[in-house]
């Protein structure tokens, strides 16, 4: 199958591209390289550098390539930044995404798989969260993803564009040759590992007064290779709709830091700081719908496995990817 992957040079996208090619699919990638890296892509994937905000360019690429399926990773994904610059998130995650789905309809794409988020749920009424839990985001990042979920539902009903929206919980870990390399590390595990590598003096614990056993946020961490497997199953299946991707087990910030100390054998200096705006106290998935529909299950997402894979990547690639050239639209 010919598959177009947006954001395919990014953290999760690059791993998914590699797994798609291993599964025998033909893959082309759209990425602005604002967050992604050429070096993250396997050589078999063709890269088109450009932005989804350029509607004419997106239509030109989609009409000329004629993919059968699209996997849409390209998005902004920092909760704190979205609270400071909501307009940036709605422009990128909604308006630019709308250009993509319109181009999908015009080029007769059969199916789109969308990387949504558990942030669409907001403050949980109960955990673990299933797909029927009310959606009431408490930050513009989650709101932007929820709006796009609604767009996909209407486009399937009106235009026949089939969709799967995966509500990720916390993507983490690394593949054998690919890992996290954001220009600004904001996720907990890589941020902690930067302290071990001497790249940061300390890691921040954002909030110690949550109503959780140790006062810090609890999250459900899932390995990126498990995420990639779910996307491949989705494009190869006739199923549509919304699905959680997680493990069903949560860990607190302090538990993650302690696990990093155990895996690396190094003490980690931390500073306690106030809560970050827009952070729910606990987010843990009920992944049974995805398991029952796709036969998918997280196989390598124990916390120790995730941290060990991330530590191997960051210790072997302390600077991540080094961009070989400036982004150029192609």
C-alpha cells in the first residue's frame, strides 16, 4: 500500500515509517523539519519538505502522489506552550490539518489515521479512561486535537474518508536506531536523562500537591514501537473510530525518576516547582477497545523497558540528530 506520513521525520513518525517499510508498504513523507530531522528517516522513504499550512502545496503533493492511506503525525504537542500561544496550536493542529483532509478527499485517499491524544479528555471522572469518557480538554493543545477528531467524524460521514483517531497516552522510549531528539526537550524521561548526561543541572518536578500517593502527576507510558504497530494495524484494517493507546498502568513523576536512577545507576538532582497550567492529576488508559478491534497490545511498554531503550539511545546519541541542511520546500 502507498502511505503518506505527515510528520514522518519526527520522533514517533520516523519509527512508524521504518516499521511501515518493514511491513512492505511504500512510504512518502511530508515534514517541515521544524521539529523533525532528515537523519531520522530510513533511505527507502521519500521526503517532501514543506508545511501543511501551504494549501496549494499540500494539494499538489497529494494529487501527484495519490496515496491510498495517510498517517497524520504532524502537529504541535506542548501543553504549556499551548496555554501561552493558543493561536499557534489552532492554526497548526486545526487549520493546517484541514488542508490535509481536504487534499485527502480531492485525491481519493481511502483512510486517514490521526495521532490524537488523551488530553482531549481533560480532568478524568474515573480511571482508567475508556473512549466513552466525556471529552472536556483543559488546554488548547487538547482542544485542538478534539476539534480535529470532530472534523474527521464529519468527513467520514459526508465525504466517505475513513478514519482512525488514536488517543495516545504518553509516548516514550526509543527504537534501535531512532529516538527523541527535540530541539527543546519537554518530556519527562528525556529531560531526566539529560541530567544524567550532564546536559542539564537538574530536572523539574512540576507540582507536588496533586491528590496522588506521592503528590506528583500520574501518567500511562507507552513505547513508540508499540504505537507504530497500532498504526500499521489500523491502515490494514477496515475498522474506523476512536481508540486509546496505552498500557492501563500509570506511574508518578517520582516513580519515573526513581526508575531512571535504577536503570542508569546515577543519582538525579530534582527541583520541586509549582504545577504547570493544563496538567490533569492522572491519565491512565483503558486500551481494551484497540485490543479487541485490531488484536493490538503493548508488548514492550514496561517502565523499565521504556527507560532502558531511551537511555541506550540518549547515551549513544547525546546530541540526537544533527540536521544536515536547512529545510527546503520540495
